[in-house]
C-alpha cells in the first residue's frame, strides 16, 4: 500500500509539473516541428514526418492519407505533413519572433494548427493584397501570438520556392470582425501583405471581439 501511495504521489507531482510548464513544452515541440517543416521546404522535400507524441502536444495535424513508413525500432506512428502541394512559403518577422510555415487557402482550423494560412482558396503569391491569417496561442510563443510586438517600419520576409520578398510594415490597427474590406484588392498599388489575428479577448463572452491588422508593403 505504501508503494502505491508513493507512486501515486510521484505521478501527481509529475502531472502538476507538466501542467505548469505545458505551454513551454508545447512551444518547444511546435518549434521543433516548424524547424523541420521549414528546412524541408527549403530543401524541396514533399513531406515532413510528425509522430503521434508531437501531434498530441502541438495540435499539428498530419495528413491522414499519407503513408509514411517508419523504422521498425520506432514505436511511434509517424504521418506526414504535405508541404509540396499545401505550403506556399515561410513568413519571418524577426522583431516579433515569428517564423511560420505559410499554407495555401482556404483557411481551416487544421491549417491554423499547423502554421498560418492564406484566407481564401484562390489567394496566391502574385495578388496585390495577400491576406494571411494566424492564431494567437495564449501563453505560447507560436503562430501570431507575438504579432503585437511588431512595429511600423519593421521588415517582414516572405520566403517562397522561387524567391525571397521583403515587406515594410506601414500600418497596425484593429477592426471589427465584419470589416473584411481590409482584404480588398487595390488595383495597381504596390503589393502588400495583410496579416490578420484575433485581439481584444472578452473573458465574459469567451470571444475575441476585434481583429488585429498588420499591413506591410513590398520593398522594391
């Protein structure tokens, strides 16, 4: 009985430690997967393996149709993230500690767990106004959680398979969720990014009542 009680006590302490450091653990594992995704994209690979532990901790969702083989000694089921067809590039904002995989639209919850995403299905890299949406993950420095650290004049880097584009942040403001005109195309104006994330959380309604918008114009 004493052994059982001691074991239960150890398990409770371990569980408390994990809960206390959960967001740090989540951030660590997410960064680890992100690094593999970014490296694979830069190397021209088609897929990145994510094992079941990484998927559970990070919320990242591998492609269930992927048939990735794992070595016999690895007892963790590994499935792949399709980056050859689904991934448009990498978005870097050094001032906000952001380096995230960017996926083609339409935006879905799965893509928001895996990185950031174009908003619409027909959004593409050559349009005048490129809308990009990302979650703010409370307590963890992943996705667009630190976007509010960015300032006007900061540089955003968009790495594609063809080139590296740089943009300068020109505006930062909040809008109502219904104000979708921030994504409108503006004719012959210089290309710009429109980064969109949630803001102004209301604990009474459990909703984010505004959207934070970061506009950045391409540097020619």
